C-alpha cells in the first residue's frame, strides 16, 4: 500500500504541469472535462488515506509536523468553518476556498507518514527534471514557432464558473501578446513552475557555483520569466537567486554578478536607443502604471484593507467576513473608496492580493493562525538548512525555504498559494525535507 501512495505522488509530479494540455484531447462534454480536472485533488486524498492508514496499522501513531504547526493549521480550519456557520453564510464557498488554499499541504502529512528513503528522494528530483525539461522544450517551440504552435498548446478551459469555482484561462490572450505559457492555462501557473525549476537548479550549487554555466542557466530562467509576461515572476527570479546567495553567505558575489550583468545591458540598450521604461517589466516604475494599479491590486492593498480594519465592527476584524460573496459585496458596497476592479459584484478579485483576502475572509485571528503555521514551517526548514546532516537534507530544505520566502511577496499580486503547480511543488519540497530530516528518521525508528 505504501508504494501505491508513493506512486500517486510520483504521478502528480509529472502530471500536474501537463494536466490541461492532456485533458483537452479527451472527447468528453465540458462538465465531464471540468470533473476530470479534479482527479488530481482526489488522488491526493487517496494518498492521504493510504499513508495514514498504513502508518496507524504499523505503529499506531501518526507523524505530525510539530512545534505548533499542526495546532495552528487545525485551528485555522475550525475558525473558518465556525465563522461561516455563525454568520449563516455559504458553506460551499468557504469549503472550496479552504480546499484551494490548503489541498496540497496534505502532501506534507503524506510524506511524513511514508518514511521516504534516499533513493525515492532522487526519484522525485529526476521526475521534476523531466517535467522541467518538457516545459523548457515547449517554451522554445513557442518562442521560435508560428502562432499554430501556440494554438496547439491552448488549453480547453475558458472563463467559466461551476459550483462557485472559477475556471479561467488567459493563455489565448497572452499568446496574442507574444508571451509563452508552456502547457498551462496561463502565465501565472507557468511562471510559478519556472520558479520551482529555478529553486531545484540553484540548490545544486549550495557551496560551489560554476561561474559561466551557473549564471548562464540563471539568465535563461530570467529570460523565460520575462517572455512569460509576468513582471512578478521576473523579479521573483532575481529575488530567489539573491536569497539563495544570502543563505550561503555570498551576498557580495550576487551583487557583483548582478552589477556586471545589468550595467552592460543598460549601456547596450542606451546605445540602441531603447528606453528601459518601454520594456514591460520596468513599467511598474512609471507614474501611469501606479495610477492604473490604484484601480486594481494597489488599490485593494492601500484602500480596501485599511477600511476593513477601521470601518467594520471589531468582531468582523477578528473573525473575518468568510469567502461568501454576498457578505463580501455587502461589505464593498459600504466602503467609501473601492478600486474599479471590485465594482459590479466582482468581489472574488480581492484574492489578487491574497494578503488582503486572508484577513477579510478569516479575520486577524485567522491570518495570525495561518501565519503561525507558515512561521513554524520556516523555522523547521531554516534549522535543517543550517544544521542538516549531509548536502541532500540541506538541499531539500533550501528548495522549500526559497519557494516559501518567494511566495510571501508573490501573494501580494496573485493567488500563488492557490496556484496548482506552484503550491503542489512548494508543499512537496516541504514534505520531503521534513520527512527526510535526521530527527524525523530517528523518531520514526524509535516508534517502529
């Protein structure tokens, strides 16, 4: 049974980036197609049942994350469900929102209770390399090929809603603007997967970074992120590499390499008469971009959150409004300053700034509990990166730590905790790191 659970996770490592591309070829009605997109979530639940059942049968005890993480996570879920019951809100919206946020955190508990071995760790890494290689190949085809190549990889998903779940694909619109998206429904998912690949790559060189090959590969990831059209992911590539150097005590090397790379590019652009502000990635520094952002994400952050904390009742601030859109729209109607993107009953867009959505949905207490869960995970990972026995243990923790740290700013401009590919690999790396740490292995041997 243990092998079945492990193979389910193996399968998902390769399948998730290809899911929408593979399913679009099935000659089934659209509702059936949308149902098939939920199979990966069902498989995770099956793996949980197998892992927990096998563990209880053999040792009569479960392996948990510990250090308060499990308590914070459980309290967060109970608070969310209790609040929606007390407000007589829509339970379905809340359950679906929690599912999207927390579904892949179950990977941590699956791997903790499966006793992952060294050979299995390398199998996971090889499968990730295969997935990354496929996406790089598709990216190259999309970069150099005609529009028919993009059309071949267009997903079947369109903008629609089923039972309160939003299904949205922007791949067609993004391809028309010359952006690449791999085999996924949008550049957000594609960009998140690029960050996963980059974290996997740079951690191979925790001690020794081979100058030309290393920086050439980092530059490739940067170019792909730029060509995806995602400014957030483009800057996140730089941030991720910078954090990796900082954790290694090599911040000076990163700054020198960045300066030696950036200054010649600026000089070349100046000689060619290219204005950096005309490049989409630098538009964020223009006054026009800030003006537009105030009607969208920046307005959500600077207008909606302060009003929520000051204008509503204390009980609303503490426990939140729940994800029920009826309650959210009523709240937005009462606000004096509302970004244009939220008008017309479009309350779901508040999740584009996830650090605003969390306190609005679940209150300051809910945000604190979720933050406590992430903080406990961070401490676990940081301890292993510094004192783990062997390079493999430290590398696993480093990969998870990099993605977790990068996720914090990314969730200011997107739902990266809900993005299927990024979220899956984030919690996969967290689970592998905690399951393979020497403390957990010793605890497992004693309990056996």
